[in-house]
C-alpha cells in the first residue's frame, strides 16, 4: 500500500500539468510585438482575435462602444471579420513569435506574417490585414 501513494501523486501531478498546458493561449505574436492573435472557441464556433497595439491613426469610436475601439479585430471560422469594441487585450508576451514569411494555420484560420504587416483570413476568404499605417477588413 505504501507504493500506492507515489503513483496517485504522480497521476495527479500529470493531470495538473495537462490542465495547465490546455490553459495556455493558442496563438502567436509578430516579430515587432505590435500584433498578437489568439484562437479560441465561442459558443462552439472557432474565433480568431488579433490586437494591434500601435496605430498611426485611430478610427473614430462608434457611439455604441463605451470601451476601446480601433485596435481589436475578430472573425469566426465561417463568418465576417471586423473591428470590435473591447475592454481587454489578448496581447501576451508568452505567445510564440510568427517570423516574417511564416504562415500560421489553425481551426480554419490562416495568417501570414510579413514585414509590411499581418494578414489573416478564414475558410470563406474573409479577414483583415493589420499594419501600423493601415488596417483593412475584407
């Protein structure tokens, strides 16, 4: 029986490590650390959110947005993309860097990091391009 407790403890520690690994954000940041993206599930649907920290000009905030406007973008795996009103950020220094010229693909999303900016799109070819000088939703 005395050998039983180390086995139980080992199983519990393994389960705790697995749970912690699943808590880690799924995403990346650009080499400039100006853009970060994370993929998650919302109501059973895949969602990609990207935040850009430094913009040359910030668009006017709509009247129905009481939070921050202009630097957060979101899209679903099969829907439209757009700017979102957000009071938080998904910027996380622990996210891996997506090097210039590299492509990230996950859960129906594709993102390409380039020195000129980041472009992400879904299976419906809807998405956004993010750079300091200009942000475009398509």
